[in-house]
C-alpha cells in the first residue's frame, strides 16, 4: 500500500480538484481529506457519512457556578487572561467568575489550584472525524469547530483512520488531500508518506511558497514531485519553476493548462477527468500515471 499526499504552498492552487480526479482514476484507494481547516474535497465527492467520531484536541476548563465561592484565585493565576469576574448583581450575592472558552489554553492551572474544586477540567470536543463512502471508495474527513485549533492532531487522526481502513480492505493507495502551507497541519499530513505531489501555479507568490514547502518536504526526506497548474498563464515563471525543481532534485510530474473545465466540473460535483473530451483531463491523467510509475518503481 502506498500513501500519496497532495499538498501546495498555499491554498487555491487547484490541489483538491486534482485529488478528486486521482480518486476517480485510482479505483482502489482510501481518500483522506487532511485539509481540515478548509476541507472541500467533500464538495466534489459528496460522501455519505457512515460513522461520526468526536475529536478532542485538548482539555477545557469550566467553572461550576454552584461550587464557586468567588475567591478570584483562578483569575489571578490564569496567564492567558481567560478568566474574568462578573460583578455581583441584585440577584447574585457575590461576584462570580467566568472562563472564556476561546481564550482558555487548557493548561489546567486554575483547576489544580481552585480551593473549592469548582472547576471542571475535561476533554474539549474540538471537532469531528467522519468515515464515509463515496463512489470512488471509502473516505475519511473531518470538521473543526469554530475557532478551534489543534488541526495537526486532527490531521493525524484522519490519516490513522484512513490507514486502518486501507489495511482492513486491502486497498492499494491512500490518497491524501494535505493541508496547504508549512505549518503543523502540513507536517502532520506528510510525515511518513511514500510520495508527495506539490501543486503550484506560475505566480511570484506560488513560486515563493513552493520553495518553502519543498524545503519542508526535503527536510523530512520524502520523495517529492512538482505539478504546475495553469502553467500557460505565465510560461516564464513556469520554466523557472521547472528549472529550480530540477536543481533541487524534484521531478516534474506534469503541467496542467488554465481551463474553465475545472469550474464546470466543480459545479457538476465531478472530477475533471470525468468531463469528456477535455485536453486538461488528459494532462491530469498523465500526472496520475507518472505518480503510479514512481510508486511502482519504489515498490
Ligand atoms: S478559584 Fe475556584 S472558587 Fe475561586 S473564583 Fe475560581 S472557580 Fe471560584
Ligand atoms: S485551564 Fe489554564 S488557560 Fe484555561 S482558564 Fe484555566 S488557567 Fe486559564
């Protein structure tokens, strides 16, 4: 089984459209949407959710109002200024304290030192992980709650579940729609993968972001290929990207032209390779064949 992760230096490069096409071409894959901060693979693959699992990325403190004596100790100790006093009113005999769930970093200091054991410190539910069926095979995806963090942990959970399903069902591939950028979620998306495809576009920012993410992939010693989407929008930068990638030792998986067929495919909730007669579909298929060749040669 081979795990192929598709990433990009920044969002909006067409990465997810390519993953959806690879899902259609692979036929024997488990799909994993690890772009948990902006998941949108489900918009094309329309998964039917079979199981939902809560995700906890850490702890959350909550004051139990009936037990709180209003001593203020927790507010003094909280380094994140997450605990504030609500002044006494006509109906409350004393000031009470409140924890802002967004500001709370889950360190646990307040719960530890509260003299009246008036702070509940339990697992926070930060999001959900979904196990679904699609017309191209099983898919694992996730959703983070509003203003929730720890997406790196959630990415790790999505990949773990995808691997379990792939091993159980004897799948040949795990196709991962990775997080963009170079932060914790993308590191969690690529570590231990067999192959990474970096999708970029021929703009100055695309070129800059590609260099950063390529350095990251090199650091983790993962074989990487580069794909240029909309290459014909700026052939000069496209040529430079190819030259730089070759100097770094990254192979070019292929180039995809600018084509409104991507928008058409999205509005039809279909992968581009399922739109008949498109030259772009051929280019995307060629890239998939290149990935297959590399995987086979490394088997
Ligand atoms: S330390 Fe405990 S009792 Fe004192 S204000 Fe905080 S929650 Fe209330
Ligand atoms: S758990 Fe830590 S961050 Fe959260 S309210 Fe308590 S002291 Fe502040």
